[in-house]
């Protein structure tokens, strides 16, 4: 017989969104503990630099929260933007993913993924992007209304195995929201690969039209 997890994520608000690429990430997180926790929670923000390999993933920050007593808690998790030099040039513009994870006793029990769209706000730059990305003019937009949650069974120490329960529904990016759905790791990579394929097809089509004109 399994028991409820001792930690339930209630709300996450994505703050300062959309914003410039170089602005920090900010998540206002509300969670509830069903009882006092013997150890701290470890939270991470991870930026997925490329769908091709996890070697381009960047852990933007890690924070330890505790000690925690039973009840509701809230904090703002802020992390610096990713290092542009560690992102493949072809993956800078377009859709990627940012992950918010939480672990207890080095066991990850929740992973919340958001699509992130990086593009120029200026229409001229959209139509004629520079060969080298101009990060000072690049805008980041987190699709905060469409989070995907991966849940893991872990050993909380007081029982054999516990499960993480997630509530249903989600509101807009500037209001408290509650998670829905499950987003497996393979789906995250698949969605990114589809976006890259679409971009390559668009570029190939544009090249073909240019050749016909010449």
C-alpha cells in the first residue's frame, strides 16, 4: 500500500515574463508539507541548450530549502540566464525547454517542464537575423500556461514507497497556477527535434526560392 507524498506543489508563478534573454529566471513556488521533514528539499533550474545531447544542459542554480515544518510554504527561486557560449548557435533561436526540479534525500520526485521560445522582438531582426545571435536584443518567452510534469516514486524514509500527487488545472503566467499532465523525458526531446526539423525545412524552402529567383 502506498501513501501520499509528504510534499505537494500547489502553485508556480513565472515572474517577469516575457523578458530579455539576459534577464534572470524567476519562479514563485508554493508547496505544502503534510508533516515535518527530517531533511531539506533541493530545487534546481535546468536550461536545455540542445535537443541533440544532454551535454548542453545547464544547471542555472541550485537552492536548498529547509528545515521545513508541516504547512504551506512559498519562496521565489531566481537564477541567472544560461551562458550563451555553451549553447550551440543553431539552437539559440526557437523553442527549447526549462526544467524546475525538486529532490528529497537526493531523490528527484518532481520535474516541471516549460517550453521556452527565444526570438527577436524587432520584426526586421526576425526576418533577417544576424549570423551571430545578438543576445542583447533576444527576447525569452516562457509558455507558462502549458507546464508538463513528470512525477517519480521515491522513498521518503517513513514508508516503503510514496507517490507524488499533483492537482489539476493551470492559470495564466502572471497568476498562481496548478500543474496538470505528465511530460516524459522522451517527449521533451521529441518536441525539440520536431521544432528543429520544421526550422530546417523552412530554411531549405527559402534557399530553393532564392535559387529560382537567381
